[in-house]
C-alpha cells in the first residue's frame, strides 16, 4: 500500500476495494497499474481531530471554495474556511456525530455534523445544495488537495490573506 501514500494521510487503514484487489493481482504477475489515479474511483478520507468521525469520498468534487464569513470564522476557529462539495452518492460517513443547525440567508438551514468527542466540524448539508455534502478541506489533511475555484464573503476577509491567481472573488455569497 506504500505506493498509494501520495493520496494523502489516511485516518485508518481502509478495506480493500475491488479495484485495489485487481491492482494487487496485476502487481503479483509483474504488471503495475495505478487504478486509483487513472480510473474513476479516486478515494479520499477525511476525519475529525480525534479520528472517530470519518468521511470517505470517491471520485472528483463538484466544487472547492473558501469562505471568509464571520460564522465560518467562529465555527472553525480559523480565519478562513475551505469547503469541498461532493454528490451525496459519493460520500460515506462512519462514527458518532452531533448536528448543529444554523439559519443562513433567507432562512435557509445549514446542518453541521461534528464529532461529539473532540468537537471538530467535519461535514455539512445545506438547503442551498440539497444533493451534495460539503466537507471541510482541512479534515483531509492533504496538502495536495485541489485548490479553491472561488472565494466568498470577502467583505470580512482578513486583509493579509492572499488567494491563488485566477480564483473568482465574491464580496458576499456567490450569486
Ligand atoms: Zn473527534
Ligand atoms: Zn462561511
């Protein structure tokens, strides 16, 4: 499994998938195939600070963003939140969780799922994106995670922060 280390830190060993089993069988006869990166089953794992609330995602995300709103600043304790969105069918969760619901603009609800042991907020679902889960990019602890494409609520952005070239900027939420 060491050749898969570039996919980022794992929260715990994962079960062998059919594609991984095929890759192992090919390797056993001297053929090396990287099914995870070239196929459609790229898998990534996120978890809370203590490791008990875990999320596994397969495939590629629909969006990656950063948010500078003050609710995200207080929720995360960080000056900026980064989130990634996946279709619900691409996401699997395990471990205990509690939910904190906050009302956002125009009465829309956002449900933040957090670990009752360590308090990390790992993922959320929101009325505004009913078919997707959002997952905290930091919970993947993977420095090679895809960068954000857009940045929202910049009206409360900390002035010293710098974002990648080409990113879309929004003073408030994305229209
Ligand atoms: Zn935890
Ligand atoms: Zn926010």
